[in-house]
């Protein structure tokens, strides 16, 4: 592509590279330099214009952006029409955004002429939400470069929320448990699950002890695909009430604790293949985003989380100020 400041006599048919003011009117960059524009430029006393001209092996910015946008638009993702060398990609439905991070990195490293920006991988998104954008930096892209970028690209996808999961909530109580706290936990849990289109069943209150909780888990096993357990006290060890009850009910404890704050004290387990059990961290009584949301989103998208996946949540897992004093001032 030819790019530079050319005499007016050589600029006709090229693309205006920078906006200019002519006769009190702003002429935007990207316009084709025609006879009328040249006449106005001469009248304004200009002798040269900054322009770009595509070569025979170049692909215009709009076509290049459209091609890359279409390649990125996988299941559940829509590529909009190009505007000024940019194509925006939007979610077609609610769900979890799936991205091959390395593929996006390869595309951006292949040439400085292409910029692809996305939301973070595994972001929950709503229908119509902007999930990525493709920008062609120059006014045209060499066809060979476009081919190189395409060769390493992988499509984005939005995995829709599953609608076949029936969740229920079991709360354990002690003598000092307040009814207000029980009601709030149920209300917040109901609201948290509603965004997936799930209706929560309240499975009752049981004493905060291994035996009664294990009996309740066994009773709801299979009936509920997901059992949330809100303990009267936070889980501090694998031998504590919630994980011990999962084991006593014949289940498996996958993970106790997670590297996400807030949300450290989450418990993940299962009762056979039919029921996932999540021991709620104390912060789950608040509607604010926490580690529970990260686990629920993966479960809702059909990506059953395990201990290894939870371990990887630490990077980006600081969801808000944990409240621990930070020594900003030294000495």
C-alpha cells in the first residue's frame, strides 16, 4: 500500500488518510479523493494531501475486517458490518464466552496491522453484548498477511446456559442461627440462579452436624442436579461438617477451598454422576460477585469444574478488595 503526502495532481482516486477542513466543512479520513475534493483543496490553498492507495495485492480494510470477523464468529457469536475498518462481534444469546487465548495472541503477533480485542475468556455475557472487536490499523492489508492471520485464528463461541439443571438449597442451622439470615440466604441464592433460568427449590433446614446433613443430601440425591449447602459456620477443613457429610452420604469431595477472593471457603463435591454439591462460602449470602459465581457459570455452560480448574482461577481471582490492609506507604 502506498501511504504518504502527495501533490494534489497525484492524489485523485486515493483514500484521504487524515481529515481536513475545507470551506468550513470537515472532510473525514477514509473518503476517496475525487475531483470535487481536489477543487476544494486547491481553493483552500493546499498543495498536498496525506493519502493511502491500495496495491494489487492489498485487501481493503472493510473486506479484511469482514473476513476476520466472520472467521471469529463461532457458535453464538454474530459479526456486525464493518465500519471504518472495524468489525464488532456480539453475543447472540446469554452464556459463557469461550476463547482460545493463544489463537488471539498469535493473530495479534502475526502483524501490527491487525488488532483483535476480546472480553476475558470465560466471561458471562448477555445477548447482544459486545464480546470482541477487530480493527484493521492501515487502510488496506496485504493479502498474504491476511492469510497468515486467518491460518492461526480460532473462532469465539458463546456457550448457552443449560436449562436441565434442577438446583436446591439445604441450610444447616444452630441454636443461634437467625431466621433473617436464613431468609436472606435463600433470597440471594434464588436471585443468583435466576440468571441461568433456574428455579431454586428450598430443601429445608437441618442441624449443623454431619449425620443430619448427610441424610438430607442422600434424600435429595438425583432429584436435584445441583445441591447448594449453606452451612451455619464456614468450612475450615476437609473434616468439617459440609465435606464430611458429602463423604458420609457416599459422595466425593473434589475440592475444599479456592484461590478466589471473595469465595475462599467454597466446597465442591458430588454424589455419583447425577448430583453436584457445592458448600457455599460465607460471601455467597451477598449478591456481589464471588468465587461461587465462577463455579456456577462453568457448571451452567456444561463445563463441569474440577479441582484443577478451580486451582487455575487464582489468576484474575481477586474479585474485589479483600479488606486486608495493604502497606501502600512504607516506613
